[in-house]
C-alpha cells in the first residue's frame, strides 16, 4: 500500500526558487534539480521511513536527493498512512526555517 504524500504550498516555492538558481548557473540544471526532487517524493510514496534521517525528538524526517545539497523535510503520520512535505531547503540552512513551518 502506497503512502499518501502531501506537498505544502510553500514547498513549491522552495523548489521553484532553487530551480531558478540552478538554471541560471547552467541551462538544464534547474530541470535536473526538479526531477531529482520529484524522485524523492515518489520514493516517499513507497516507504517514507527507508533511507532517511530522523530528528531525535520529533517525528520529522529528511532525505537528500542524489546530486544536490538539499533536504526534503517531512513529517510521517503513520496513523493516516501519509507524509506531509514541509520544506525543500539547502542542507546548510538553519533548522529554524523548517521549524517555523511545522509550528515548532
């Protein structure tokens, strides 16, 4: 049974901003970035608990795309068999950016 993946509206802006930056660096690179993020989302449908990092005290997980230094940050709601993607942020960004989105 696949998990339901919900993408918060702010995430679309995260991905678009990063894709624009990568595209400005090299034509086609922005598209490759978006494709890798979508691959992560597809993998979350299969099993959001596989190959992830987990926050030590919260039900927050993150995965990294293959080539890009970004984190896909999400919450796993096991009772509802769903995943809520809260952010796609550069790995060097402070955790306060995603914490604001989950009400922490």
